[in-house]
């Protein structure tokens, strides 16, 4: 019997698509809703179209390599390919527990890591934005000022409520984050049916992301003058939060008002981290403020030097 005919006789319930569904059901309540939504999106977009029709028993390293080469040609990021491999291993491990094994032991080799390109906000633009925000009495602008002074993530900023401010300790507590995620209960957007996406308010990214961040004196004083009710969100001063996409749009408007080129709001987090390091402050403290699990993550992701900084360093070498 040829290999092709042999595969045709394999049970249909051994197909990757069916085993993906089983794995999804098994992990659904073991991870956060945000994580689960990402998992099923990646599976449906990147795994099922190319591998879903295969039976597990026919998967070998040639098929896996061809699949991964195709994903690289699509220009997927290192982190996305890493997630695909993580999911594949989990799905195939679940199959193995049922006695369903691949044609041979698969080698899940990761592509070489490439640091993603990150745009920086020039110092003069940052100072211009700071000047505008310090003068403003708008709740949204106060939120941006908090973001610049603490380096919090945009989702954490969206979830920040006035009850999270500890006036005695002059600090804020990061207890929640806001994100828009896929509504796993439905895939329909027809009138009268639930939306394809929903706003999710949950705990921050990791355990280390739940943290206390001290505030500079000028900021705590400004916040005291603009204080809202305990249950209201700082960005809106109402009981309704603002979602990250809307924050980015409004941030863009603020940049236009100041005559600053468009840039992602995440640049404020990067600017905070870079200024901290440039001032020679403790990197461990920075890692804790940013909510990272290690100093290495902080240094690898956020600490970069622009051309002028490098020029300054070079001049100090001679």
C-alpha cells in the first residue's frame, strides 16, 4: 500500500482540525479570556487553513518545515511564529495523550529572533507634549500625563479608576486592564446578534503587572485638583471606561494639536523607560514599575539609544 493510500484510510477524527477543537475546549477555562481569544484567532487564521486537513499520523518534519517556511514568507513576526509553534505543540501533545502520534518526532525549531522596529518620540516633541498636557484641565489629557510619568500600558491606563489612587502613599495601584477581544460566543455580526468583539476588563498581563507606582509631586497635586468620584475612570471621569483604540485616536488628535508627527501611544512607555535609564536610575526599580518579570526583559525591549545619544557617548570617549 502506498503512503498516499495509507493516509486516506486514516480515521477522520485524527485530523488536525478536529484535534484543534478538542484542544480549544480543554484550555478554554484554563487561560484568561484575552489569551483564549488570541489562541483561537491564530489557530483559525494560521493553522487550520494549511494543516487542518492533515491527519496527525501523516505529519512529518518535511510538512512542518514547508509550513513554517510559508509563514516566514508571509512576513509574520517572530512572536507570532513562536505562538504558532506553541499552539501546535500543545495540540499535538493532546493528540499523543489519545494515542495519536505523528509520523516521526517533530523538530519545532524557532526562527532567529529579530528585534521589532520601534519608533521614538524626539525629546523636543516630548517636551512640547508635556507642556500642553500640564496646562490642560481635560481628564483625557491628565491620563496621557500619567502615562508619560509612569510608563503604564495603554490598557492599564484605560482601566485606571480614581479609587486606585492612594493619596497617602502618593501612588497608583495597577489592578486592571481594558482590551477589546474577540467574542468567542459568536462569529456573527448580524443585526440582533452579539457583536464579533467585546470590551474585556480583567487583571493585568501577568502577576508582576499588578503593582504600585509612586507618582511625582507635581502630578499628584494636579490629580488632586481634578479628582473624580471613586468609581469613575480617570480617562473619562464617568463609570464607563475608554477602550485602547479610542485612546490611540484621541492621542493622535493631541499630537496634531501640538504639531507633533503621528506615533503610537506605546512610544510614551518607551520614552519613560529610556529617560529613566539615561538618568542612571536603578534598572531593577524600573522593571518593577513597568510590571516586567525580569530586568532583562526591560533592557531588551525598551532601552535603546538614538543617534544623538550615541554621538554624545562618543564625544565622552575622547
